[in-house]
């Protein structure tokens, strides 16, 4: 999908230099940057959700559907961050 954004000249220069050094293009650099920001925001949220799920599992001595869903979401994030092991 194409979008239009406005950025200052110095940032464009730095992005272009980074892209050239890393054999990529400007669009990929902006996409990677946006993805990094979104992951940075998602990680603390997911850690909080997994803590809640573990507490609920410990309190109930069973895995309920909501906890199972939270564990699956956390597993997806872990795979995204570190790859499958």
C-alpha cells in the first residue's frame, strides 16, 4: 500500500544513507522503523497479559479459554521476535 508522509530533509538523508549501507530502500527503512515502534509498544502489554494469565492459571489450577488465548498470543510474539526454536 502506498502512503504519503512528510519528514524533514535531514531525516530523509539519514534514511537514504542507512538504506544504501544496508542494501535496502527508503520504504523498507520506514516500514522497519514503524514495526520496531509497534513491537516496542506491544511487548510490555503482552508481558502484562501473560502475567495475568499465569496468575489465573495458578489460582484456578487449570487453563481457561482466555488464558489459553493469551498464551497463544504471547507465543506468536515470541516467534516474531526470536523465530521458532
